[in-house]
C-alpha cells in the first residue's frame, strides 16, 4: 500500500480532529520562546545564508538605498543584511536595528562597529509595537521575521510600519513562502509538518504569502517576486507608504 503524502495525512487529521488541527496550524513561538531560541542559536543563524542571500541581494537591489537617509530593521539577527545595506547607503544615512534577542543585538553591534555612530542596535520587547518616532524613517526592512509571527502580530506590525515610515518611504520584506517548484513544494510539506509538531525545530518560521497580509489601503506595491534557492522559496515584497 502506498504511504499517504503529508497533505493527505494532514487533511485526514484535520477531518478527524478539527480543533487540534486548528491549534497546531496557528501555533507560533511566543516572544519568550523566540528570544530563548535565538539567544542559543547565536551566529549559527548565518548558516542559513546559503538560501537567504539571493533574496536579500534582490531586496537590496530594489530598495533604492542610495536615496535613503533613515533605515530601521526589525529583527536584525546577526547584522548580515545591515552590513550589506551599508555598502549601498549614502555616507550620511543612519541605521537602527531592533531584535528581541540579546545575543543577536550584540552580534549586530560587533558587526557594525566599523560604521560608528551611524548604526544603533537595541533590544526590543518582542511586541509588534515599536517605540520609535512616527514618520521618522524612509526605509523599513524585515527579513525572515514575519514568518515567525502570528497572523495578528503580522497585522499589528504592518500597521506600525505604516506609522513609522514617512510618506513615500519603502518597506522591504522577505519571508519564507510556499514552494514554487516541485522540489520546493516537497521541502515545504516537510517544513510545515515539523513546524506544526514543534515550531522551534524550524526556528519558528513557516511559509506564508506576504502579499495576502498587506492591507489594501495605504500601501502601493513597488516590487514583488518569489525566488527559489536550494529548494527554499522566498517572497520579496517592497511596498511604498502611499
Ligand atoms: C530567522 S531570524 C532572521 C534574522 C535576519 N533578519 C536575517 O534575515 O538573517 C529571526 C530574527 O528575528 C528575531 N525575532 C524573533 N521574534 C522577534 C520579535 N517578536 N521582535 C523582534 N525580533 C524578533 C530573532 O531574534 C532573530 O534574530
């Protein structure tokens, strides 16, 4: 007898135990779990660069950084993206990084030391509301972070992003997304299965479609593409504060 595929198995579980299936589907890491996970992971986070870099490079290419002056990053990790962005920013531009994990804040601070006072990195409390000035930024970036948040926190973050960005400012997001190739779909099934059993096994991240979360009003989509690298599909979304 042929073994059922993961989606077949999942739909059988969902038919039989609808409440359990709903709870597993919606389960994401709490801020405390995320903090503890990334504090322990530390610089090993950079091992993910092999599949993330093509999407990050494409984001940078379309973010018009040469015209930016105030950049905010939510969930800066080890500072890899920030370091790449600095080589595209004008000399006068400044960067603020936020992360829930103390270890990540320290790694980013160390990495950005050559940029002196142009870079500031702070530990955040994990809530989607950020204690920063309204309209104070012309770029807001967040990569592989929204895929860790619950749907409600994604909505709250996007509302906050609209408050923080000046009119005309650009928000650049990258997230894990649904597989676009057959091999990427197979990997996605495995990934989603692991996430449902225990989100921490996959760093709390699950594939989503960023565009579905973007509110209809207040934003103009400037760039949208899915790239697949090493069987992992990533969605790049750049939206302008309209
Ligand atoms: C998958 S890593 C991505 C890091 C980095 N942006 C990158 O692309 O390599 C997720 C990062 O988001 C941070 N993070 C997770 N939940 C957060 C929250 N609620 N608020 C702020 N940072 C958070 C983690 O500490 C970690 O550094």
